[in-house]
């Protein structure tokens, strides 16, 4: 024993390094063990769904998974296969997995969407917005034929802002993924708004989070370039961006319409009406056709605003979903352009965790539709659901409660309780 202590004392550097390595290895193995326990419990719960009896005449529920293997630095495919795929297969659903890493998918997507009962998106925010070049998933989902299909989201990417609305916080990535997969089996849905963003010549782009244009977004996309600075990389990216030009003013003209009143939800008939009800409706529609509305359409009351801002963001209400609100609108945040460099660096770190936060002192507008006009020769890029697009004049229109996203029952219960209060 004394000899061993003497050896450790003589080689204290190697002993310290070995102890640290041993401690890290033990912590890593314990984390793997905890992840295996989480997967096992989730699979047992999913098997209970798969063991439920169904009638012989009832077809299996078909689910189409759109998997982006490039998400999470190429690790998304492995994360899905280890954590989400077993749960989906044990549930008894007919699962079809479509990888989004090849060209020529548009025709294939249309065929799948026409025959599926459930859409599952596995990836990050970019996968929700766009599957691949020239293949916009939301543009397909918002079509009338597909907008009623429930959409599940399995967060595999580095940025998953949508998951904060749909699922509770988790202690690990494995638990977050398995919770999302189990929520898909339970089938609870919430309606989410969609933004339609249309340029002068381009096809419209759709977003569930929002649009950002300005200094914070430009600095945020460069954070990964300073990886060698470790925890200081976010502050460094924002600090170095102030060396080029300050203040970074963005000039534009904004026209917008105010919020619109939310109509009552239409209740769909769960069962087909009887023969006599259908006959009565047919005779009524033939003998008493509906009269065309003769009411004059009120002119739209557009507001116009000239703005100079550090950053402009147009966001949906999906991050803080309120099921009881009586008006439909999107939030437009126009941030002041007269802040100091220190404030810019401090707020930049907050923007990484909450990209659409509207800091104190900013101008806040609620609108159902807006037109953003940029000066000729404007350079830069928009960030639309964390995807980069060339900055150009655009029209942004709110499509309220357009899609039905599956959420965790606990999150839905919290929303309903907040709506009752």
C-alpha cells in the first residue's frame, strides 16, 4: 500500500490525468446505461399500443416519416434508428421512411401523401420548412387535400424551436426523442399557424416559426466559425460583427393590416349522415340554392411605416400558443438601432436561445398581413425557419390554424388550463 502511494506521489501528473480519464469514462458509461433504460421503458409503452386488438376490417394506420440524415451534423439517421424507429414499429403502424438526401423527390412525395394517415418529420427546423432543394414540405402540407393530415415532429437537429411548443423539456436528447415518438402514438394535436412568404417572382415559402432579417441573425450564423473559443464563441461572433460597421442599420418600408377576428372552429362530422338527411340536403340545395352575397367588401385599412432597425422579425404565435385567443395575428418586432455594442453582444446571446424575442424598447406590431419593401440594391439574407434566403421585397400572409401538429398530452393539458383561466 505504501509503495503504491509512493508511486502515485512520484508520478502525480500521470495519476491526476488517469483519475480524470477514469471519472469521465465512468460518467459516460453511466449516461449510456441511463439512455438504455429510457429506450427500454419507451419500447415497452409502445408495445402496449401494438398489442391492442383491432377489427379485421380496419386497415393499419399508415405513417410516412421524412428523415433528414444531414441534421445534427449527420447524426440524425443514427439517432432516429436507435431511439424513434423501434417505438414506431412496435406501435403496429405501417411505417414508410423517406430519406431526404437525394434529388427528384417531388413526385414521390405526392404519391406518399395521397395514401398516408400521418406525416412524421424527423430532423431540425430546416427539415420542417424544406425537405431538399426545390422540395418544400410545408407547401405540400398546406394544400387543402393534405392540410388535415396530422403532423408529428421528432426533434433530431441542432435547432428545434418547434419542439419547445410541442414537448416538455427533457434531461437528455434520448429522452426528448422518445417522448416525441410516444406523443405521436397518443395522437393529441394542436393547431399551428403558418406564414406564407412570397417574393415578386419566386414561389411562396412557408414557415411555422417566422422570418428574421438583421444584425443578430447575420452574427448568429457565424457562431460555429468560432468553435475554438468554446463557451465564448457566441459573444465573439457578435463582438467581431460590430467591427465591420456600427450601427448596423437596416432600412425598409412596411405596410401591414391589423389582426383579424378568429372564426369559430368548424366541427367535422365523425359519422356519415343517414340516407334521409343526405336526401333532404340534396333537395334543399336544388330547390333553394344559396343566394350570392351582395354585401360590399370593406376596403382594406393598410398602415404604412418607414423603419430603420437593427433587426426585424416576423413570428407566428406558435412559440407561446394560446388556444383561447379571439384574434389571429403575427408578431412584428422592430428593434431599435441606437443600442451600444455591449448591449448588442449581451442580447445576441439571448437571441441564440430565443431567436424571436422582442427586447424592451422595440416597436411591437400585431398584423395579419404585411408587405416589406427593401431599398434597391439591398444585400443580405433572410432567415426563414433557420434556412437562409436572399433578402428581397416580400409579402407575408398569416394562415391561421392551418396545420394540425401532434403534441405531448401534458403540453396540451397545460394549454387548455391556461385557456380556461
